[in-house]
């Protein structure tokens, strides 16, 4: 099980996940990106992680690249890179 989790951690760490949100002119978000949003971004790539296992290091209130920690279990952790981009609306 630990080997599978380690492989999953490597898969997560080698990718950048995108979250599209509404933002103002200066790149400031209307609200914040939550662990639920990040769980959804992972699910889009067929990686299922419960939102309570995703820890956002600093609140995400701006567009750009951010990081979050993911607890996969059995002491295995992964760093998730998130690209927060403006939604088309």
C-alpha cells in the first residue's frame, strides 16, 4: 500500500493542476480557492483525494501558481502545484 501511495505522490508532484476562478482586474479573486476546489482539480485527472486531506499552506486569494500539501495516508505526503487562472466568464 505504501508503494502505491508513494507512486501516487510522485504522480501528483510531477503535474500542475488548474483551477479556474472569477477574478478582478488585478488578479485578486472573488473569494478564495478552497480544499474542495483542489479536490475537484485532482478529480479532473482521475485522482480521488478527500478534501480534508488537502491542506492549503497559505490562503489562495490571487491568480498564479500556489502549493498545497496532501496527506495520502501511512505517513506519505505530496506537494500539489496549483495554477489558479481566470475563468472564461
